[in-house]
């Protein structure tokens, strides 16, 4: 007797015949079933009231991301839609003690309707309240911002950020094989005079006459680097400038 699918009606019919006093062998012969199946159906019927055992409510592994945690993730992306996936992994580990792989987390986000899409950048300066907060936190730079964020399907992630460039700063440094020997930061940009002051005041005191160690100054082809006055000062100090 091969392994075949038997409908619930057939199983109930066999159980009724057996309950009516039919002999087990006759039931098995007429319906083409085995005696062990008849006993198994009887036990299932006594436990569940049906001839078919209900499916188990547990399928696969228990989901790590619970509904409460997913609600917290939704709230996080509402306030910070530009949060990266690796940052979300760290946030889950710190705040919810959850360790999950990036692929599994991405799958959970997709199933919850959170998809990655282009951010809609909103100027913070257009809102007085946002502008005040921006000044208090000194976030007045036109800094790099992220282009993508997460939001529910059909919604656009919105990021409030500044549009003004704010104060510009420039940095120049003297670098040797052993590391930095001088550095200077100024508001705005360097010109010939400010670069000259940096060489004379910060770099030359750290150098030695040629051909000792740190006796050659190498510059690139930037226009402000090539001033006759700068070359004269360096040569007067007994150093080589190229």
C-alpha cells in the first residue's frame, strides 16, 4: 500500500465505521488504508476534534526583530532617515542587545516596508526654530550629506540640513618623513603673504642649514608658493627650496 494523500472526509468516514462496530480489517480492506493509520487518526481526533493534525504555529527560527523593536526602528528612521545599515546594527546591539547579520537585517527592513531611496533635503534655514537650533549646535557648514535613506514604501525620506556654506577654513602643514613639524589653520584661504608667514614663523625654526637633516623645503606648483621674497628668505637661512 503506497504512500498517498488521504482526504479528511475519508479519515472521518473510517472513524465513523469503526465507531459503528465495523471490524478493523474490513474497514482497511474497503477503504484501502492501514490499521496503523486508523489508530493514528483516532488519537488525533481525540486530541484535536479533527482527523487532521493542525499545523505547528512555529515555522523556522524565532524572529529576532520583534514588533516592539521594529517600531523603534521605524521611529529611528523617522527622525534620522539617513542612518546607514551598519549604524543600525550598532544601535540594535547597544540599545536592544540584538546581534544580527546585515543580510538578515536588510530582509527584515524590506519585509516591514522600509526601503532605501533618495533623500529629500530640506533647508533648515527656512524654519526659524530649526535655524536657532542649528546656530546653537554650530552646524553652520555646508558639509557633506548622505544621498540615500530609509522610509516606508510610498514615502520619501526627508533630511533637514543646512544650505549655507558658513565659515571657510584652510589648512597648511609641513610634513617630514617622521611626521608633521608645523601646521596652521586660518579663516578663508591662504594667499602669498599668509603662506610666507607660515614658512617663516612655523617651518624655518624647525629646519637646519643645508645639507643637514630637514634642510630642504619641497613645494608643489601652487602659484602662492613661488614668490621671490620667500625663496630669498629660505636661501638666506642656508636651506634649499625647490
